[in-house]
């Protein structure tokens, strides 16, 4: 049976307080589907109920959908209750040319969601996220396409990614309660998304930090501000990465980190942060980018 983990609210549902970022399973080791399956199973067995993927997470030259297929296959082979797992995917980026070009046209969003539904093998996507704003398309026009997907029943909930506070508020006006989350980069080494966390806390949205461990591999060499994570880790017999996740969780109850993993050991190590209790002294030493 899966382990029970602490949960946090995501719209009308609750999910594990740390989720699984599936992107590394496609980009770091695309030839190892068995290891990807083992990683997803390890997360699910440990109690993870949120998996984050995207249609564009794929090795170069393979088009859309590689990561979604990995996640779908792993869920299909797991012996637990998949109905308890919320799979979040994203649309709005193409992979049919060099780079990762954005495409926020409503016609592309509609085409993208059809592909994700087919690859994930579902009739409705539980959380469909707009991957990145397209400067060539009015933001409200793109978000209107997501509202249409909710109205049609193809999407249950909508999330944003890489959105600024004004865009979050605009999407909230259009989508109302269908908007449940924002996924922006946030870590001890990248704190400029603090205003977005504050807007999420105000509006009752979940904030899903992507790359929550970015820059933490060599925390002790990043200067005094980040060396504090190594010092706190030593006091708690933990790793700087685990301290980083615990610190993010402590910023606000709306924060649900989604550390990436391509090995079972990685997601298990991340989940150990849920058992790490930072003291007020620890948090004062680590600091916070949020307004007091």
C-alpha cells in the first residue's frame, strides 16, 4: 500500500505536499523507460499523488509526447489506485523546429489538448497548464481557450506556468474557480517569483515551484546566503537539497514543490524533506524573499 504523506490543497482537491516532476525522465535518459517506470512507481508507493509532465518534454527530434507516454505507461503498470493520482500536463509549446517555440493561439491549444488526452489515455485532463505566455498572442485570448476546454469537459482544472502577477490576476478573472495553480521557477538560488507566491496565497491558488532544487548541488560554494542551507543541513543530518524543499514548504501553505527525478533514489530523497522540521532559528538564518 502507498505511504501516506502530508497533503496540501490544489483547487477542490488535495495532493501530496511534494509532487514528482517527470521532465528529467525524458531529457536525461530517454532510452531507459524501465527506470522511468521504476521512478514513478517509487513516487507513487511513497504516497506522491501529483505528477507533473508536459507535451513538449521530449528528446530533440522526437516531437511531442514522450514524457506523457512514459507517465501513462507507468501509471498503467502500477498496482495502486490511480484515481488518487492527479496528473498535470501542459500545452502551449511546440517541438516541430529548432528550440522550444511558444504557441498561444487558441487553435494550437485545442490541438495540443487533444494530443495530451490521447497520449495519457484519459477522457479529461485533471490539471491542464498553460506552459508559457506567447508575446504574439493576447494573453486573454489564450486563456479564453483554456476556459473553453473547461466548459467542454476536456479539462477539469487550469494552471498557469511562467506567469507574472498581472497575468495571474487576468487569468483568474477569466477562469474563476477553474484556475487552481501557478507553476513558476523558485528555489533558494532563484527567488524572483516571490510576488507570484504572494498573489497565489491571496487568491487561494497553489504555487508549484519548478526547478525547486536549482543551484543547490554546490550550495556551500554559492556564497554566504546559500551556504546557510549547508549549515542547516549539517545540524539536521540532512542534505542542502532537503533543506531547500523544507524551506520552500515553509514559505506558505500554498507552495507544493515538484522536484524532478529520473531515479527512484532521487524522489525518495526529496520526499524525506517532509520529515524535516525547520526551527524558527533555522528559518531566520535561511531568510525569506516573501514580504513579512
